[in-house]
C-alpha cells in the first residue's frame, strides 16, 4: 500500500482545504511531521484512517459530526480524499461525514447524510471511473484489498509508540487482548467455547439417559415387588448401567420361579373344580327328575277333581252344535224386528210434524196434500223474478247515488286545484329562471377554477425548480472551481515544462547537427532532465482535463440558466403565494362550481315539473266537464228507475200474502210439501215392515221344532257365539292335552326310578362347586399376575438394555469431548502449562513478532538486546505470553519492564516494526510502502538516535517510506523532507519542505 495524495477540507483543526503530497514526501524515504502542540499532526493520520475506514483511531473515534473543524465556514462541507495504490490498483476514496448546515429556505438547520465515493484510475483510458457510492461496499472493498481491520491498520501502519511501550510492560492477559485484536484469534476462542458447550450438552444428554434408565429401574422395582433392590448411584455416575442390568436379571429369575409355582397351583385347582362341577350337574339332574314326577302326580289329582266340569262342557258343546241349525231363522227374525222398530219410530216423527187436520191421515191422503202444495209453489215463479228485479233496481239506484257523491268530490278537488294553478305556475317559472341564471355563473366559476389550477401547478413547479436551481447553482459553482483548478494545474505543468524545455530540446541534439534554438553545431554542456520533469504528453493530458472541465462548467451553467428561466416563468405565473393557500383557493372554487352544477341539474327537473303541471291543468278541466255531463244523464235515469220500482212493488204485495217476501212464501210452501211427502213414505214403510215381521216369526218356530227344541227361546239360549265357542273348545282341548302329558310322564322309566331314590342335596353340591371355582379363580389370578410380572420385567429389561446400547456412543463422545474441552481450556492434567488454545496460537504469533523485532533491535542497541518469547507461568496464572529481553553484555535474561526510557522506546519501535511485518504476512502479504511512527524519539541520545534512524532509513531498501511524528528539534536537521503543521486563529495549515 502506497499513499499518493491526501486532501482535507474543514477536517479537525484545518478550517480550509489542505493537500499533502505523499509522493513528494516519500521520495526521500524518511519524512518528518512536526508542528506545535495541538496544531494537527495526529489529525493528518486521523484523516488517512478516516478515508480508509470511515472512522478515526482509538479513543479519538466518535460521531462523524465531531470531525468537522470549528474554524470552517458555515457553507463549507467537511471532506477527506485519499489517493493511494493498493494491490496494484490506483484508487481514490472520498468521504464526507454527516453535516448540519443552515436550511436554504427559512431558518434553522438540517442534516445532510454522510457520503462516500470510490474511484479507480483506468491507465488505458487515462481517466478515473466510479466504482461505488455505498458505505458498506466501499468498506468491504478496502478491507479486502488491505487485508486488515481498522485496529490492525492503526497498529501496523500508524505505529503508536505509547501502546507498544505498554505492551512491553503488560501482563499476559493484556498482551493477549492486543494480540487477539491484531491476529483475529476469535475463531480459536470460539473453538474453546464450542467445545465447552458441546461438553455441557453431551453431559446433559448422558444425565438425561441415566435418568431414564433409573426411571425404568424404578418401574422394574414396582413390577417385581420386594424381589429387586435399586443401585445407590446417581445419574452420570460410572457403573450405573451395569448395576441396573444385574438387578434386573435377578428380578427376572425370581419372577420366573414364582410363575412356575403358580402354574402348578392352577392345574390342581382346575382338576378339583371340574370334579365339583360334575357332582353338581348330577345332583341337579336327580332333583329335576324327582320334581317332574311329583308335579305329574299333582296334575293328575287336579284332573280328577275337575272331571264333572269337563262332562258338563261336553254336553254344552253338543247343544250348541244343534242350535246352529236354528241360527239363520233367528237372525232373520231379529232383522225384521229391528226394521219394524225403525219404521215405526220414523212414522211417529213424521206425524209429529203434520198439521192438526192431517195427523191421523193415511198414506194416500198425505200424498194428495203434498201434490197440492207443490202446485201452489209453481205458481210463485213469476213473483220471484219480479222480486229479483226489484233488488236490482235498488242496487242501481244506490250506485247512481254513489257516482253522484264521487263526481261531487272530484269536482270540488278540481276546483281547489285550479284555484292555486296560477301561483304554482309562477313558482315553477321562477325556479327555471333561477337555474338559468346559475348556469351563467357556473361558466364564470369554471374559468376562475382553471386559472386557479394553473397558478397552483405553477406554484408547485416553482417550489420544485427552486431546489433544483439551488442544486444546479452549487454544481455550476463546483464545476467552475474544478475548471479553475484544472486550468491552474495545466498552467503549472506548462510552466514546469517551459522551465525544463532546454532539457527536452537537448534530448534531440546530435553532434554536428545545428541546435534548433541557437544554431550551434557543438553541444558541450547540454541540459539534463531533473526529477519530476513534465513532458509534452503530461501537458497535453492536463490541457485535455482543463478542456473537459470547461465543457462540464459550461454545461452546468447552461442547465443552471435554464432552470433559473423556468423558475422565473413559474414565479411570474404563480406569484409569491404559498402552495397551501393556492390549493385552498382552488378547492373553494371547485366546491362553489359543484354547488352551481347541482343547481343547474335541477333546471331540467323544473321544466319537466312545469310541463307536467300544465298537463295536469288540462286534465282537471276535462274531468270537470265530463262530471257535469254525467250529472245530467244520471237525473234522467233516476226517474225511470223510480217508475219501474213502483209497478213491481204492487205486483209483489199480491203474491206474498201474509209473508214478508215472496222468497219466504216459497220457502214455506217448500217445507210443507217436503213434510207431507216424508210422512206419506214413513207410513207406507211402517205397514210393510209389520208384514215382514209376522212372516219371520212363523219360520223361526218351525226351525226350532225340527232341531229338537221346545220353543225358539230355548234354541236361542243354547246357541253359542264365536267367542264362547272358541273358549269352550279351548277348555276341552286343554283337558285332553293335560291328560295325555300326565300319563306320559308317569310312564317314563327314568323319572319313576328317580322318584324312588332319596331326595337330592343341591345346597351341599353347590357349595362344593363354588369353593372349587373360587380356588380356581385365585390360582388363575396368581398365575396371570406372575405372567404379567415376567412380561413387564422382560419389557423393561429389554428397554433398559436398548437405552444402554444407544447411550454407549454418547458416553464415548462425552468422554472424548470432555478431554478435548479440558485440554483446550487449560484445565486438563495433560496440559502441563495450563495454556488455553487461543493463548497457544497467540504465543506462536508472539514468538514470530519477537524474532522479527530482534533483527532491528540488535541494530538499534548495537547488538546488546534480543527479544525472546517465554511460555513460563507467572505466579498462579497461565503461561504462554511472556516477553523477556536478553542482555548480551551480562548474558542474563530479564523482564522488559527493567529497560530504561530510551531502551523502552527503541525496543517498542523494534517490536512495532516486527509486528507490522508479521501482521502484513498474516494479512496475505499486502505490501505496506508507507508507515507512520508517532513520538518517542525525545528519550534517545544522539548515538542511539542515529542507530534508530539508520534502521528506519534501511526500510527504504524495501522501497518503503516512513513518516515520523515528533517534536524533537534535532530531527528537523537530520530529516530534510518535512511536513510542517502551523496553527493560527483561523485554523491550521500544512506546508511541505525539502521536497521538489
């Protein structure tokens, strides 16, 4: 990495724009940064670090706003630009921290966000090209190219001597923190942490498995009862699995012995139970047969007792069969008797309705009276028609009256409506005229709204163009400044070329050829080119850059002018009124126009309403005329109806007689004819039924005599109905069945033999069977319990064995991880020095740093001191990060804290340079061509200072440049290339001395 140029504006103590040309300073190899206290020497290094990483080193790191110079003008923004070459690429980084600036419009301030630009120089095109504007992308790109973090960069490139002096005197823990940040050994610490976490995880899983194993052991103890003892071990203790398996094996053997004994007891109980059941079955069969024989004897005795009743039933069944021959005659006589009774009752009811003169008349007299009533009813048909016509006349007269009332109401309504017609028409015409007037106002409002909307659009354009114009003004100003700088650069190069034009011309001189300037053919002392000579190509490139800058300036100024013209036009149209007020005015006009449109929309409705009212006026006039015509016609019709009604009423009075109406007279005749007809029929039916009853009595007497009965009454008494016949037949059949069944039972040989034996003792046999069944159940329960115990113990034992087999790899893993975790943490007995893994790696790095630092320390101390790494333990702490110095004069190794102030300085300087070399190699071999050393030279004597400077000067052998930050006056005489920092009331400035 080589620095070329650093530009600072309003940064730290620098109020204006300052430039540091590192190419000129680095040409001498060593250069000095000096200046009074507080002038800003360290701020130059801060600017380099800020450009690369976006933050400043160490304790000076803070918010971006603290980087701004208090001496800067209010309109000047803080900016740092660094031009460098890294990994063979020429890059330019520009950073601007957040900036709180005054608002362009109004009072107060606003904050602009931080900005970052990364550009790369394209040698083929001879121009810079943009790479990124993202903070994150730029940071990742720079960190990847440098191969080191900000902390590593500050320790390797910006060598802080105070930090390394403390590093020399620090204990192992403090050295470990610093080396850990520089070499990023967090991955090794993470390995330690992961091993410890894995050890805890596997240990917890082992304990969890042992807990499950103990739970299974408890279940086996519950299943085995008192036949198993649990091991007195906790989860995680060695030997737990073997103890559980041993106890489980003992419990299973005991359970199997108990199962064998239970099987034997069950077999004996089963045999005894079978014998008792057989004896019980035999006793039950004997008791059944004895009971059957006794029951048969009892049934035979009951049959003998009911023998007379059985013979009576047989005789009754025989008389019933004879009476069945008389049944048809009985049924016929009963039917004739019932019919005669009904006919007599109907005759009595009919005669009760007859008038007194016809109460005793016969059937013929009643029929003649009915015919006379029918003839009189037929003569009333003409009177009925007249009565119906009279009703129609009454209805027509009522309808005429109803129409007269309706026409009267319609005429009154029409008169009322027509009375208000003129006022209604005037109101509608007024509404139409008002809507027409509003239409004219709406046109004016539409014009005003368009004007207001145009002013509002112009005001919004004015506000937008104001920001764009200001941005274009700043861009034009920046372009103009850049064009001026480009022109100054071109003129400076042109002047340098003119100053060295003699050497350029001398390069083309040839002996014997005339000089293009003086014409001489001899050239005894031609001019020589000096370092930094500007050739024609460089001048032309500067000229091209100047012309490009001028073109950009002209383009930016044209855009600024165009925007200003557009802003002026928008301002002229919109005026100074704010957008909010113009928007409110436009909205008010829009609302007024909407109200006008709503009123205009009512114009058509008003016209339609007027047209409808005029049509209604004509309709009501027509209705009034038609009502008057109907009233005249109705008077004539009413007179005709009255004449016809009088004639019909005279005719009906004669036809009604004593009845109120013809209808009532006709109904009276109809009822009389019906009563007479019904009475005649009832009398004839009664006479006919009496004849049929007498004939049925003769037939019944003849049938009873032939069947053997003295009288029909006796035959009727012997006759059985269906229910009595079925009941009597059922009793006879049941007697016969019972008699056959009793005889069959008494004839059975086995039953008779059982009756001769002693009575069966069922209670004793049942008690013996119950006792055998109880003993069998107890034996079976014991056998089942023993079998379940064996099965449960087998299942739990197999489960415990599977768990132990599955847990075995985890136990092995836990043992292996525990050994590795203890070894990495330094707590294992195998780790003799109690050194952690991260400390071991850092010890290797420290050993490399000590070896690299010794090379330079030997030269600085004239071969006296050598830095060595020590891994001895200090006190009760851990070993690995000790650092000692070997004194060649005494041959003794002693602590670095015993060095004097000057010895501590050059020892820490050697350590810093060695650390820079090791970190550089660790970062992937990125070449560091520019280093800075901050203070500490004042503690050296002249000889040591010369030796230190010789060592630093030797860095140029590797094409490095070293910048020394110091107050020591002697260094100003020894180092010619200088960067002087001066401070004033208006801020600090930089000036380069001793460089071309």
